[in-house]
């Protein structure tokens, strides 16, 4: 038995040694204080800012047997400080436990494995499938996965089939009839099939391909429209991370029908580059283009690219005005950004990023075309690794709004400047490891 408290566990995925069997127990406590004076959307006149402390508590059980079996159980609680009674009352349901991940991962042969159960799906830079670790609850899928990896080659196949009995069938798991699905407080799809392939491209780079089909249905009753709509997404990526510079290019195309049954023709294009300089500094530049619908007039086709499973917080401004939190009328997004980072010490990093946002669909009011400008955002963030098991993080963001932004956000009369301040502590460590 050993208790190496200095070992850091990410709280999401443990890296397993391949030459022994062991059991490990790890924990994470991550409170975050926020002052939201215009996060997710601009505040309306007369609205008070929101202030709160939320927290994630996570306990991870991992078992590894040679290279044959990985078993993970991740218990999770997401809370708001003060929301729980100081004296705990009797829990009404009598049996409430939250799970972030719960899966078995079994070797089939060679580099091929099968993973089944609730699991996080993180692909490439998480532009389409992401864990969304910024969100206190993060994101996981109930799926069967076949995973292949050999050297720098990789292939994955995910298959999922969902039901929502708590919404449609009075939460009766023994319900004898009915097969309709509703998305309320559940996954965004009824079924999903996804193939991901990754191949090396030079010493520092790789190419990846993603093909996804989702079955979309939202039927709340037997008399409702129970049509199942199929939507497909194809993506091609190239990433290169080298000592002197890095680059990433992505292109996605979406087709089929969306949840409303409207024929979809949408796309996403992305390019970014980064370079270190003067030993402690780095800079980045990039742009994302997501096609969108027109606002204020009818659309014959759906041209709004959907990213419901991505980690959008890391891409489109930290105040989450786009594709996370409050919607923006499906007008798409053209995001141009610049960033600069400074590594003050081996444990301290400061980063500043500026975003310029425009709609890719056309915005109309009473038949009159409006400006495409959706405003600008500035994000200042810092991180300090106080100990191997403790990291302190925080930031300040400000957003300059426009009339077009307030129109698509339905926030008439909102102020020109919106603000957000946050501070977080991430304590994450391995508590116990038993080897045999």
C-alpha cells in the first residue's frame, strides 16, 4: 500500500501502467466563485448581476488488470454553496447517487479494445466531441465503443441508443410498450454512431477523420409527431504541434435533417496557429466560421451548423455567448481571435485573448438588413500551480455589445459593456494505490 498524495489525477482519465495490476482511488474538489454581470447574455435594464460559488466533488475508483481490463467508476456531485441545508434532511428519493463515468474497458485482441458504459468522449481539440471540463458537471455519453490503437494509428467506433423514461413513461423501467424519445433533461440524440480515424502526418503532425450519424426525435406523447430525423456530420482535421510552432485546420460538413425535420446544409471551417517567442511568451491567431440561418425572415433550409457535443467554452469566448448557454438565433458565427501568453514561472501562466464576432447569416428587422457585427470580447486568465495537487485559476472577461447582438439575443436596451469575474481552486490528487 502507498499513499502518494503528490501524484496529480486529472479527475477525468487516469493513465494506466501496462505492466501491473492495481486499484487506485483519487479525488477532486473544485469550487469556483463567479460574478456574472453579463455572462451567457447581456443583462437587461433593471436586472441584478448574479454571484455564486459552485463546486464539483468527484471520487474516482479505477481498477487495472494487466492489459486485459480497465474498470472506472467516477462518482460526482455538483453543488452551489449554501444550497444544501446546514442540517441534512431525509433525502426524498432515498437513493440518489450521481455518476460522471462508469465503464468497463476490455481487451479483445492486439490493440483492439471494447469499452461499454457511461464514458467521456474527447476527440482532437474537442471541436465536435468534448468533455466540457469547464462545466462543473462535464459531459459523458452512454455508449459502446470499440477502440484500436497501434503506434500513432488510432481508430474508434461509438454506438449509442438512448431512452428517456423519466419524461415519457413515468420513469417506469418495466413499461411494456412505447418507443418514443424526448430530449428534456436527457441526451440530445436518441441514437448515435460515430467513426473516428487518426493517422500520422510527419514527425509532429496527424490527420483525423470523423463521421457521425445521429437519430433525432422529440416526442412527448403518443399523439405528438414521432418522426425520427437522421443528421450526418463529416469532419477532416490536421494538427501539428512542434517545438517551434503549432497549427490546426478543421473542416466539417453537416447534412440530413435537424430535430425540426428541416433539411440541413451547414459547415464549419477553422484554422489556428501558435508560436513561442522570447523564451517565456507565446502568441496565437485563428478564425472559426460556422454557417448560420438568416434572422428575421424565413429559411428554406437549415444552414446553422450544430455543435451540441463540443467544448464550446474554449473556442468562442469564455463568456459563452455562442453555442453554450443562451442561444443567438442560429445566425452562425465568424470568430477572429488573437492571443498572447506569458509564463512568469514554471508554475504560473497568464493569457490574454481578444475575439471579434460576426454573424454568418443575415440579420433583418422589419425587412431591413442589419449589421453583421456581434461585438468583441476580451478574456484575461491566469493559472498558478501552488502544489502538484492544487492549482489556482481565475480571470476577467468583458464584452462590448452591438445592436445586432441584442437583437439575436433578445436583450433590447442592454448596456454596451458586460463583465465577468471568476476565481477557482482545483484540488485533484490520488489518495490510494494498491498493487498486487
